[in-house]
């Protein structure tokens, strides 16, 4: 059976070029980067190279990139580190209702420990209103955290404008750039971003490694305590093969940026167009303007997402639901809720994310399967466009 | 490891008795699309025996499988026997459901009762097995089915 992976925002396969550079660091070049002998120093050099590769992708100075165990740790470090460093200045954080749980659950934890958090709404296109954001600032505000690009609906937030507001008010600005990295241009020399979270496995690198960009001069407290690794900012023996792989993945992402964006957006646009034209009662959620090149988030009325997901899986196609029904939680997506989608329609929403290895044949195969599946499930459904909800 | 066993997948992919009986003797719906699951069961009754049952379901794989097996269990049974079907029986017939999906079997159990309730109303009959059953309890159930912890608790009680 044909296997079609359309969940590149969940994770990506490690590219062969990436795996090849990683492999020697498991059992040949295994030295601890903190060791002073040659084997260790070679490992240290490999990390220095990777730091440069990641920095180059976001147009930052290598000294501003600190490796972590992934996007979640980077988000946690940014929030906890900023709150601790600035506790004498204030206790107010401004974020949005559509952040990743790595931010939202960290904010909930911080609320239990004395922080006040403002969760901004988004408009029907999926964007934060910068005037609302500025209006939410108080003299206690110490941090603004707004994601660069949303993982479910793919919309890009007005990071440049938010950065200018943050700078004007002297407030730290963190952005979760996990989904943005490699998918839209990130030029930190032209943005007033103080902290940016990154993850390797979304850009064809290995899982379990990420980074936090900390702008030169920005002081946040440490989060992982221990040894002197990462210039005493992030303790723990480095994930050497992971970091080497992340570096290579970042280098490839930069090299192939234009072709990657064109490839994904061509296939995505073709897919969205076909779905909306061929399957009635379907809607694309959030704007196409300024969006992740490979993201399509589509509601299929009168059917339920997990039933579609399972049926697609039976035909070798991997997608994810906008609804959390397939996971352990039955709570509908907080992002689609914030977008104002009615709950019954959230239940019928799928996210398709296209990537470098997706082919037009994959998309055509998916379109045919999807059309048949939606038709079949609509026959089973007691609700329809004639009967209504 | 798939999230559902083969029997659940079979009833999901090849649902039995899917559709709607025209001029049904009883028609019940339970749940709501807002909750993520809604089931409709229609029945044909002759001499107090359910001679045909069909379902339509908006919901996940286990909701479709639960309503499919529910109709299989109903057909050929007397009304009293059909009312004695429990959600536990539905789960057992399916060879088990993941914990978070147990509420689907509860919905199917209630959809059976909702269809029989409608039949009882139309035919002016009373059945002991319908005592305390509220066909409009969807709103209450909404809270139960959509709240993971509440569902886990209530399903334990139902079992």
C-alpha cells in the first residue's frame, strides 16, 4: 500500500545528509565536548560548527544560540528564565490563546506562582491584534510571548510590529519559532526579538534537540542547572549527534529555503483548491495570506475528524485532527476555538501539512481517498446540509 | 499498535445496519455534534420483537462501531431483552474499547433506549427497562462525555 505522510508539522523524517553527518558521533567521535584532550575538543568543534549553522539560518550571532533538548525546553527556559530574572520589575506576561501547550501550560504554572498572564484573542484570520497587545501592557509587564507561526492553522503573527512595541516599552519579547524555522524567513537582525525557541525535528533533523536564541545583552536566569556547558547557560552534557544533526538540518534548510517553500506551497495550494472545489461543505480555516507554506487546515462539515483520520490511515495516509479526539484528551482544539469555529465543526477538522518528500502523486492519491471517505462518512452521519446540524 | 482492535475496526469500516428505516416504529437520537458524537437509531417492531434496526452516527471510529454493534445486538430481541443491553455488553461484544472511548458505548446504550422510548410513546406502552430514562438528557451527558475525567468516573459507575 502507498504510504503518504502529510503531518510534517508534527515531525519530519531525518534527511539522509543529516543522518550521515550524525552517525560518526555515536561510536567513533564520541568524546565529551568538555574534555580537554583531542577527542573531546573535536566534539567541541563539531558543536561550534553546528551553532554557526543554526545561527546562520536565523541571521543571528553564533554566541546567541544555546542548544537545548527541544522546543518545549526552549519555551520553558524562556518563560521561567525571564520571570525569574525580572521578578523585581514585575510579574505580568502577555501571550495569546493559540500558543503551543509548552507556553500555555508553563503560563498556567507561573500563574500558580504569582504571575498574572493576559491571553490575547486572535481575529478571524488567525492573527493577534497589535493594538490589543499594546493596550494590555501594564507597568508590571515583563514579558511578551507570541508564537511566530501557529502549528495548527499556520498563520504568521505580526512579529516585527510586536517587537517594535516591546522595544518601545522596554519589555522582553519571546517568540516560539518552532514551526516558523525553515518555513518562513527569520532575520533576527531586522526583528526586535529577544528570545526565540527552535526545534530540530521540524526541519528534517533529529528529535530531542533544539535551541534558544538569546539576544546579546539579554539576561535571563538559567533553567537547567549543573555543569558549565553552553557558556554556563544550559547545563548537561551536550546531545552531540543531535546537535550535529540539527546544525546540518539548519544548513540544508537555509540552502534549500526557496525550493522548499515553493514545493510545499505549490502542493498545498493545489490540494486546497481541489478539496474546496470537489468536496462540498468544506472550509479552509484561517487566512492563506502569510501562512506556513505547507499547512492546510480544513473543516469537513457533518463528519468527525478521528473517523476521517482512521479511514485515511487505513489507506496509508497520515494526517492529524484539529480536534484532540484521537489523543487522550477530548477537549476540542484551543486554537480553532480561539479562531471562532463552532465546536461541532472543530470536530470535523483535519490538518494536512506538506513537506519536502511529498509528491504530486501523493496529493492526488490523498484527494481521491479523502473524497471517498468523506462521502462514505456523510452517508453514515445523521446530520447533513439538508437536515442541518 | 493500532488504537482499536480488529473487531472495532471492522464495525467502523464495514458498519452493519447503517441507514434509516422509513416509517420507523421508533426513532431515537442521543448525543450531539457539539459533543463530538451523535447517534440515531430507528427500529421496526412486530409483536414486541425488534425485527429491524438501523443507525446513523456522527462521531469517531468507536462511536460508529458501537452503534453498529448495538443494532446487531437489538435485532431479533424482544423490547425487554433489548432494554437489558448494557454499555458493558457493547464494549465486550466489540472486544474492548480504549478507556477514553468508553463513553461511545454509553451513547449507543442510550440511543437504543431512545429509539424504544419513542416506540413506547407512539404505541402507548410502558416498559420497566425505560424507568428513569430521559431521552433529552443529552445536555447532561454533554458534560459527562466531553469531560475526560467526569466520563471516566461515570463510565466506571455504569459498568
